[in-house]
C-alpha cells in the first residue's frame, strides 16, 4: 500500500517540474530490492492523475540492479529477491549488499509550449 503515497509524490514532483505544461511521460528508476510494485504504481497513477497535468501520461519503469559481494572470498554477483543466504562461491554468510533500494523520477516528457 506504500505505492499510494509514492505515486502521490511522483505526481507532485512531475507536475511541479512541468511548470504548467502537460506531461506526456514520466520515467521512474526503481531498485529491484525496493519492494515497489510497478502495477500498483500504475494503478494509483491512473486514478490520482486524472485531474492533473499528468492525466494520460505514460509511466516508464527502469529497474536498478543490486549486487552482493562476499566479504570472505571477494566474489561479486548480481542479486534479486529473495536475497541469497550465502555466497554462491564459498558459502560464507558475510555478504555485503549494495544498490537496489533506489527510487526516483529520472525525467519527464512535457509539451514544448504552455497551452499546446
């Protein structure tokens, strides 16, 4: 349900940045470990944007990968949920996870002229 608040924030940021111009697309970057569900964001966006400059805009989702590095043997690999319990190379549980929790509006596509 946190997607509701997230989507409200996305619309607020995009409309503020659009400076009165109609929004055609919003590009979002979402980490694979963020637990944000694209379909839920899209669902809330379709409802919440109806009476705004973002009405009818297309959402584009880009997933940001995460990686794990073993603190024992140095092995590094990409990861996705569920997180690995141990290093695939040496079975150590000393894994350092990096990336994958990001979430931000990367860019918006707007009309060229106000009122077009």
